[in-house]
């Protein structure tokens, strides 16, 4: 696995053409604040609502969508938008995402600093979880920071 952090826009066309994206959501599909709102504006919320049932029980799983040709891993890390995720639910969702993108033969992932903005997890701990989950893969993981 290669892991890099770069300044820049996650939604740059060069990223969208080459990478699967992932971000964290709640099982109520609120996507109303933070970077999730940008994902909603690109059509992810509409895709989620048409392909999946809202309020699936629990958390710690990934719902894949493909919007405008971009594969998006929607990491369900909490039940309601106002809840906070844990490192364990994040790890479970990342493991599920990893399995799904291995099946799709996708080797490049781009993401924001997941669970660290409005969700308030510590980036050093989150980065450690990401590295642990993907350490045995040959994935390229790119974290874009504004």
C-alpha cells in the first residue's frame, strides 16, 4: 500500500477520473453538512436513496454507489447525522469497503480526512486505522486536504 497526504481538491477532475472515493455518512443518509454535502450535490444522496433503504440497522458497513462514473464508498459509521462514529465503526466500514473494491479490481482510493471534521476523531488515530486495514493490499491511498 502507498499512502500520501496532499493539499488540494478531492473533487478535482484528475482525481475523479482515476480514483474511487470514500467518505463517512450516517445510516439516515442526511448528507447535509461538511464534505458529505458536496457528495450529495454530485448525486450520491439521490443514488443512495434509490439503491438502498434508509435507516439500515447498525453501522460499520459500506454502501457503494456509482455516480457520474465515479465509484463512491459511503462508509456508514453512525446511525444518525448528529451521532459520532468510533474508531471501531470506522474500521468495520473500511474493511467492508476494501472487500468490495477488491472485487471490483479498483486499486486507487482518494478520500478526505475521514471522520475528522464534524465527526471529531483524531487524524493520527484514523490514519493508523486506515493503514492497518489496507496494509496487506497494493492500493494507492490518497488523502486530499483543503
